[in-house]
C-alpha cells in the first residue's frame, strides 16, 4: 500500500503475530540529522504519511503528554523551579498536538531513516 502511493518503506519480510515479531528489509545506508533537514524528499514522505487516513481495522497507539508524565520527568531531572514551570506550561499548551489519529507520530529522528 505505502510503496504504491509513493511512500517508501522497508519491504516486509515476515510477520509472526503469535510471537509479535516483525522482520523488515535492512536499509543499509544511515542518514544523519542534517540530511533530514536539508533534503526535501524527507518532508515529502512525512506529508504523504500524514495525509493518509487511519484504517478502521487498525490498532493504534495514542500519543499523549500527561501532567503526571511531566512531573515524573521533572522529579527525575531535578531542574530549577523556573524551568519546571516552563515545562508545565508547555505540557498544558501541547494537548492539540496529540488530538486526532494519524498513522505515524511524525518522528523524523535520523535513526528511523535510511537510504537504499
């Protein structure tokens, strides 16, 4: 489906739903973060992915940023009160980012990308 729509994804080699194991094609050439920012093809791929509607038979992970997660992170990091307040405000303003349901979270981390 994805490749037919011009969205380049690794080839599925095997899926074992009993063991919950997925084997996909090895993409041999890693890319760095600068490549992701400089090459328009990356954004084009993300746009195509985000424009696909979710299927009704899919199982989706709902991304969220809760006040509890913020507090847990701040407790672990032990930041100053001004920085803590900044993150509380940021969390409160972020809810719209997690609304809706998409096929991907939009993660453009270089570790998730490669070139054939």
